C-alpha cells in the first residue's frame, strides 16, 4: 500500500490532521507522501490563496462568516459550485502524478483536493481509493459535491447532518478527528513544568492563539491576569505571528505573570503543564486538547465552522465559550477555583472524543484497500 495525503495551507488544522494520519501510516511501515494540492496549480497559487484566506479571517471575520453562510445556502449535491470548478484546473496534472507514482490510496483532509479528486474520477480512470477527513464538527459547505470512497467524520452524532447534506450515509465513518500520538496521553503536570524550566508553584493558564492569531489576546491576558494570584502565570504561544507577539510583549513588559513564547513544536508539553487552556475553537486544537484531557475555554470563534465547533464542545460539557475577552477571563478564573468543574469537563472529553482516531482511520483504509 502506498498513500498520498493532499492538503492545503488555508488554516493549519487540515495539515495537522493529514500529518497525524501520515504519522500512523509510517508507523505501520506504509509508504506515504504528503503534499499541498495547490502545488499542482499555477505557480504562487498556494501562497496567494493562503494569504487571502488569512487576511479575510483575521481582518474581516464578519465578511468570512457571511461568505461561509452564503456557501451553505447555495451548497447542493445536485450541482457543482465555483469551488469545484476552481479546483478542476489542476486535476489533469494531479491525476498523472498519482498514476506515475502508483498510489493506492489518497487521503483528503481539505475540501480543495477533494474537489479536484472528484473531477479526476469523472474524467480519468483513477485506480486509487480516496478518503475524505472532516476536520470540523460540522459538514462544511460543498463537501456534499465531492466523491470519496469514505468520509471520516468527528462523531456519530453528525451522521444525520452529513447525510442530510447529500453524502451517502453508508460512506460516513465516525472515527473522530485524527491527532498525533503525543496528544493521546497526559504527562505529569509538575514534572513537565520542571522540564520546561518553569516552577511548580501557582496556577498556569495557557493561551494558544492559533496559526493566525485571531481575537483580542491582549484583552484576554489582562482580564485573566487581574484575578490570578501573584504566583500564577499566563503563557501565550504566539506561533509565527510576529505582530501579535510584539504587541503582547510591549503591553505586558515587566509583568512577571505573562510569558510570550515564539513558535514551538512542544505545544503538547505546554498543554500537559497547564491548569486551563484558552484557545479559539479550531477543530484540531480543540480535539488535541480534549484528547489530552485539558479544561478548556474557547475564545471568540471565526464565524462559520468554528462556531459549530464551539457549540459542539460546549453543548457536551467539553469546554465553555467566552464570546469576548471579559467572558473568557470570567470562565478561566471560575474554572481555576472549581476542581469539580474541571474534572467534569475532562470526563466529558474522554466520553465524546476518540483519541485513537488516526489508528481507526488507517485500519479502515488498509481493510478497504485489501478488499478491492
């Protein structure tokens, strides 16, 4: 078995899900390659598309929300959308690459390559089996116009939603969202703090800003900081967002409670050492935190699928939603004071989140490909 994973850089959750599947495939000794699908389009297409997406979601979230809502209105299994036609232009090049490399299966954690594969299956004799991976707790617009052998979705509670959109019920496989193996267990909190060079005293709040740094992070830090004891700390993972990190470091210069960190590959360790996590409700980060069992406050969602994610998590007691920085601060401080609430939240996460989703997905794909 030889696998190709096709993703895109519009939001890192899709890439993370793809890499989690790749990790499991490689662990099993299966040859696997992961590529940006838009590399098969014209030069610079991927970079331009990513820039437009990031700019729209961070600077004009209301416009993005309206576009998402409009997509849901016009989305239909009976006709193809502009999104589909936009992704047909590189279909031929992609098909011949898949054929030349001899891939047996193609994994699709993003809508764009799923649309391109749908075009390919209509016009070329594609032999590879194709599998879509949903990375949000909802059926996103236009997913129903794609054609895959199976759709791995986050929960059995979402089967009816996906089926009502037009995806055949028999193709829906509720595995959960795949995460790296390092998120499937939680290390000892105090040992992890010492390993990261942090003291063991006082509560620690972790704020993850996401790859795009959406939201009023300074406002959240200020609100939380007011109620923290003197030995409490707020650690902000600022990623590659230099503008955000610079602003936070200026705003909280000399404040010993606040630590702003650069990009790190140890996000899992920082989750292990915190008492409460604040994050925007991206499908992947939320699932990673829940797989570890981290009490979680969701900050304001980017309108669209993140709204659905926040609703799913809060409705099942896996998080609480702060619609603004004031509410985020209130929920964080309440959770820090209430051990029973934190325990109930992590128990709900264990119940509703499958931390072994990557393994279940690979089991299914291997069995499917063997049975062809």
